[in-house]
């Protein structure tokens, strides 16, 4: 579901408090927050933006006022803004679960951005770091948050990292961080936005509701980048046909891109509209019939699936009309000795086992990760002036005991923990109790990790009051999971997010 599930990258960095990590008071050791503050200037849309960067940690506490975690962050605040009440602040994070925030940080949100060749290979260092003309810093302050176990964020005191590795403790700890940040920086009355990617969207739904219901903090808007709120939509659970239907339009988009569609339509969007209709009608009805599907209908469905995906009819027949995501990624370009990417299916890479049923590696992942990692690590210690003694984890996978607890009672059905994790109920409650809450969903058409039709399905089943449903908007880009690494798409991403934030202030 995002870099955190696939990355096993760690890098060594240090963060030592300017005033000392620990302070002694009456022989009692007190954990102190840390800050490294630097001043910078860039141009965004040809306008100079002077800003302050603060890299550091905040300490969150439990109900007994005991420190339980030190959470790392990098905040960017525009200089010269005298009225915090008018200046938005956007809290952002990636997904995983178990990913640090460097992807959004260095890809689109931060004032500095790593340049990559999209969707081509990048190769080894050196990589180019440039001023980010697509940052939203001109319209909102930005706080990049690293969840516990990622970045320099760690459990402290009697707590363990594992205490925070689960749906509900993750939601609570990041909500506590947000509350601590707005308290320490006097931003209680500022407009507040959440921006998460992948599992970060799943997290955002929970945070928005937790902030509202447990802390009395209403957020103004939520930006969902490559969204998944209902894990069932992409789980391909045994004998559950939903994921097959919801992935089909992304298969079709991918096959269209790689010229595997006979008589390839010129208009991708019109083509995908046709595939959506087929997926929700004839294909859904055929899967619903299971073993009772008549032979004639079965043949017709196989023919359609082959036409829309470019996969062989014999392959689809043997798959019993049901091709899951890693099977599709491996099969589409098998005859060319390649497989397509999961995070971005425009990417293609060498398939080392042409007999394999599944694609086990992700070309987009391994071609951009070194660039993002190297650029961020260098930037963190040079431009942000963070010292180098403490370990920074790109992913919580660095910890051998990393394991995610998917329990989320809010989404339980009659069988309790047997239910698929789902924060849709959280979002529905947050929007119902805060009817002014706006949501924008950004989708990549070539994203096999969080398919756009699965997102549409989720939002079409919220059963919201029509007045509240109007608060949700969707945007689509001809790109993948990290759509913003493409310069043309990044420009539209910035335009859409900036307009979303500023329009909500009127």
C-alpha cells in the first residue's frame, strides 16, 4: 500500500537538541523537544517566499502526563504573516503503514524537490535537488510528520514502538502531535488541513474524526492522495469478487498505455467510462453467478476482459475470469520479458522469472527510491542543519519486530475482528458532525496500489446527506500513485490543492 510495505531502507542521521535532549530538574530526567531552525527563500509562481524551516521533535504524553513518544517533524512557515488566524496550516504524512513522510516532502509539498525522470529510469547518484515551484507554501504553512518508528520518531519512557503500530494508536498519537503543535505554536485558531497519501488517507479519515470527537478540533479540509479507506476494495480476499471488479478499469488504463489494446481508443477517459460500465454491470453479474455462469455468457465475458486488458483469452479462462493485481502486473508484458509497476503501472522493469505467476518487485519503487532517499538525507543535514548522530528511518521496516495491528472497532461488523479494516465510518462521522468539512480526492489513473475505481466505489457508498456529499470533489491525473513526480501533473496537483485550500477560506 505504499513505500512502507516495500522499503527496507534506513539511513543514519542524528538529531541532538540545541539546548540538550534531556534536562535535569531535582534529579528527575525530563525529556525535552528539539528544534533546528533555519531561514530560506524561494520563488513560487515567480513570487518570492521567505520562510522558516524547523526540524525537530515534539513530545506527546498519556493521560497521566507521562511522556510516551518523541515525534519528529519538519515545519515550513512563511515569514511576514502577522495574523495566524488567516494563515492555513497543513499537516501531512505518507502511508505504508510504516512509511516516513519524505515522499510527499521531497516530491511535492516541501520547498525543495528532487528531480526524477518520470516514467524512465533514474540510475545512481548524483541526483538533482531544486527549488519546488509546485509547493503549497505560498498558500499554507506545512508540517511534515513522521509517525513513530519512522524518521527520528520513537517511543520513550515506558512505551515501546510497537504500542503505536496499529490503526487506532496511530490515529491517536498523530492527533496528539497535531494538538501539541498547534498549542506550542499558537495555531489553535488557524485554518487546519490534513494531507495524507495512500495509507495516509486511511489515517486522515480517523484523525479528522478523532480530533473532532476527542479533542474539539475541527479541520477545514482533507486532501486524500491515492486514497484507500476500505481495505477490502484492494485486498483480493479469497472468494470475494469485489477487488476484481474495482481493479479492472486500472488494468484497462495500463494496457491502453502500453499499447496492448487492439484498435486502441484515442480518448482514454471515454474508454475508461466504458470499462467502468462493464465492470459494474455484465462483469459484476457474471462474477456473482459464480459456478452457475452459463458457458455462452462466460465466453462473452472472457472476450470482453481480453479486449479491455490485452491479456490472452486462455489466460483469463484459466484464471476463472479473476486476475489479481500481481498476476496482471506479471502477465501483461511477459512476452517482452518485463513486468509493470504496482505504484505506477507506466513503469516497466525486467522480469527475472518469466515463469512466475506474480510480479514481486516494483519498477517504480526501485527506480525512484534511491533518488528520494539520497536527496532527502543530504538535504536534512545540510540545508536544514540537522546533526548526524541519530538514526533516521525511511521506513519502520527497519525494526525487525515491525508489525501492524489492523484492529479498528469502528469498522466491526457482526464478526468483530474478522471485518476488513475500514475508516469510512470515521470520515462519515467527521463530515456529519462538521458539515463544513471539505474533502478533495486525487487519483492516478495508472495506480495499481489504490485503484481509482475502488475509491469511487467507496465514496459512492458513504450514504451521506446530499448537502454534505457536495463537499467532496475528485481529481484525476494520467500518472500513478505518486502522481506528483511528473512535472506536468505536479503543476496540476499544486493548482488543485491550492485552489481547494484557498476556496475553503472564503
